[in-house]
């Protein structure tokens, strides 16, 4: 089965 | 459990387009409009958090207003055959009328109060 997408908080600072 | 329908209007609605070349940061803009009479808290999530810088990545959209979110794709080695699998989610919740701090709103949020919209990403090379 397709792995359910795993979402993380987006980053607003420097990566 | 009936999920609350998303009240925010997203532009674009389904797909964020990033036009290369990808040797430098490429920015896509996601416009979030709040057509309701309530303030709405939002936060942006992604399946590729190390690849994108998102500003603002969370906040409150006052009733009847819009904000533009800049989604900045960091430079990478573009492969035209590699279809982007990255996805974004805008999670939102109606702001309590007496809201003091936003963190508290997310902590106390009940799952059925949360709304979310998902967008996929598309990478395009410049024309010509």
C-alpha cells in the first residue's frame, strides 16, 4: 500500500 | 468523525509550480484567503521540510483578509525524469474569539476542529 505521506512542520528560518 | 471543511481559500488550490533553473532558490507564492467572519490560525507542513523555507510558516489570518506565503525551494540537482513527490499541507483552525497565544490554540485543538488542504509540487524548466 502507498505509504501515507508524512508531514512535518515547515521551516521558516535558514535551512 | 466528520472533518471540518477547510474554510481558507488557497491559490493555487492543488499544485505549487516551481520554475527552474534550480541552481538558485526558486520561490512559489501560496495565497491564503480567509473569507469568514472569524480569524483563522494556520500552519504549513510539508513532506520535505529540509528542502523548503516557508515564510510565514504559521500565523493568524484576520477575517476577510489574505496573506501570501513564500515557499522557497532550495537549490538542487534537477532531474527532468524525477517527478516531484513533495507535498504541502495547510492546516487551519478557527481562532478562539478571546485568543491569547497561538501555541495554546494548537495544543487544545480537537482533531475534528482541524481543517487541512494538501498541495502537490511540480518542477518545470524555463521555456526554451
